[in-house]
C-alpha cells in the first residue's frame, strides 16, 4: 500500500549529504579565492562575488530532490561539515548556512512551477545576500565589519552572485543532469500543510538557539584584562575607568565611520609597558587574534577601544568592546577578550644569505592571512605569511639548497627550491600571554615544524 506521507527517501538523504560535503569542502577554496581577489580590489564586501558558490549546493538540493525543505536540511549538514573541518568562522558558519537554506526553501515555496529559471534566480539571490547581514550581526572576523552603506553594497553584490552562480548555474546543472538521464524528471513535491509548519518551526528554533548562544559566547568579559610585558597589569574598567574618551574617524575597507572610545595608547600607558614592548596582542571573544605594533599604538590617536553596546544587553556580563581605527583592517577586532603587551619578538634567519634578516611579525602585518591550525591544543586561527617571501628578503645564496627548521623538539630539513615554489608553506606566529612561538605549516593545517626557534639556510 502506497503512502502519501511526506518523507526524504534514502536516495534524497544520500544526495543531500553528498552536496553538503561538496559544499563544505569547496567552501574553503572558494573563500581562499575570494581573499586573493579582495587583496587586489580592497573594496567593501568585494569577497561577496563568490557568495553564490556557497549557496549553489543548497539550490541543487531542492532542484535534484524536488522536495521542500531539502535546502534547509542540506544547509544544516553543510554547516556541520564546515564547522568540523575548521572553518575560521566557527559555529557562526552553521547559523549562516541555516539562514541561507531557509531562504532557498522559502524562495521556491510560493511558486507552483518550481522548475522555472526565475524561481531559481530568486532563491539563489535571497539566500546569498543573507550571509552579509548574518555576519554583520555578529561580525565574527574583523574583515567583515562594514558600515551600513558598505553593507548594502556587499548585500547587492552577494545577491548578484547568488543570481548568477546559485540561480542560473544551479538551474542549468539540474537541466543538464535531467537531459543526460542522471536524475529522473520528477514533479516537485511540497510538504503537507501540517508537516511544513512543524519543520519550519524546528529550524527557526534551532536558528534562535544558535543566535542566543553566539550572542552570549561573543560577549566580552566582565572586566577587560590588560597584561603581559607591563609593570602594572590591571582590569578595565574596574581600574582606570575614568580615562577620557575621544571621537575619531576610522576607515574599514575604504568605508569611513566615526567612533567614540578610549585611545588604546592611554589604556596601554596606564599598564606601564616594559622598555622592550614591541606590540599589543588583541584577542577576540571568537578566538580571532591579531596584533598592533607599539609604534602605531603610541602614534595613532584614532586607535580606539569602543563600547559595542550597553551592559544590560548581555545580563550578567560587562560591556563588550571593539578595537577600531587600526591601520590594518585585520586588527579591527570585534568583541575584545583581552589585551596583552608583547616584548621584543624576532625569529633568527641565518646561514647562506646575502642579507640575513630576522623575521619580525610586525613587518609582515599587511601580508598575513588567517588559517585554522591545530598545534596540539585545538584548532586556532593563526596569522601566517608564505615562508618563501620571508626567505626572499634574506636573499639566499645562489648555491643554497637546504633549509633547516630548528625547533624546541627537533630539526626538520626541507629543500629550498620546494619552499620557494610553494606559497602554501607558511610561517605562522603563535601569540600567548606567556610567550611567542613560531610554526611552519601548510594552509591545510598540516604541521611541518612546531616551536621553531631558528631558520638556517645551507
């Protein structure tokens, strides 16, 4: 006896799982390609050109299964894949995917003929644009913080990307697969009148729970610790809470805003930094970490610690603070967890070199990119630069053939030619309140040498 009860078949589930896996894995490479383009363009939200490629898999799930809700289910699976493969946005990526999946399904919902191109274009455009606004709600990475005007422009670019890559490309791929006989031409099947509200309510509840969880975990500590290489560490605003505020213009991705906050130089000066202090390490509540040179801290009057909101917005917690006005957009940290003053930090580079130049992270700020690396204490967002570029500044001799990575654990030898030809081999800086260490690893997270203390060229 045939039942009319709505369900996903085993074939549907396997197809959605495959699409989620493909979307989760390729998302890392799409993001990397977006970073490359953004480094040349530098305009607000320019990485959104690829937003539709993230949503394509959700649109394909609906088109290939012909079932309502397939976009959301695939989005949940895709978010899980990205989370457990070390996506830099952490659990926020799950919320982004869920919202996109809901909008894909809602984009298809009102139309009886769901195979028409305009339906795909609408669903792809809506879902792709949503990531901009979800990210702005939490701004998990400093590079994502945009002004309202820039946010709208980024949303428009993301929508266009969704129309092209998720809508048009998705519709074309489904049509090609049907003509080739890979999938059957099946009538799209909606959920029942009772099933869909339950399904929708369940997903909305999940999104709301994630929203509250993120708001709580990304909130700042009750008091902001300012410590490290200082004579008088303290917690702000319990101490020095009377420091005067200033208003200054800050620029993020060429989008200007005015902010009112406390100059970072005054906050650090109150802690009495040591004579060898070279930089200030800023750690966000989401785990993102970056640094600002002491020279900039002392000379940039627009570098501010800005209250993000009122303390009553997060009961039981203190006010959350942001860092704004830094010269590098990577140092725009939202949700500051602590400020740590770091002493002199240099990695010796010696051997067969025409111009031996020690590695100082401060000199490489502009060329650093964040990758998820696990050095034994869980995946962390570390900033790294191509080792080839670092070595090039020291000008290896023409007869040099080998690089030795001297670490606290052992020595690792690598061919110089292989390093110079592979930009995936990166030198990462690991900042902690106690010390600074260096790691050589690939961008996929594989460690080549941990705790590097010297780089020798032979």
